[in-house]
C-alpha cells in the first residue's frame, strides 16, 4: 500500500494508464476512539493472489506463504 502524495506524479498502472484507488481505509485498534492515517491500495500496487477465501489467512508453518 502506497499513499499518493499530491505533490508527486500520480501512480501509473503497468499498462501506462493512470492508477486508480481500489480500496481506501482507516483502522482503529481502540474501539473507534482513534483511527490510523488513511491508507489507499492503488491499482498499480503489486498485489498477491489470495490463496484461500478464509480471513485472516492462516499463519501456521504449513500454510505460511513466506
């Protein structure tokens, strides 16, 4: 996830078209009292393929992907 800074050129997809935001979100870890900065996932970001529909993905040694 890479935030777009307004003073920098807009992100570009692999095919040269302007990137578009796919998802924008903020996270709260204290029940909604405070939130993180806004994060944006852009169409130009390198995304990994989901190996399962289960969420959160399993982190055990057998299923870990890293």
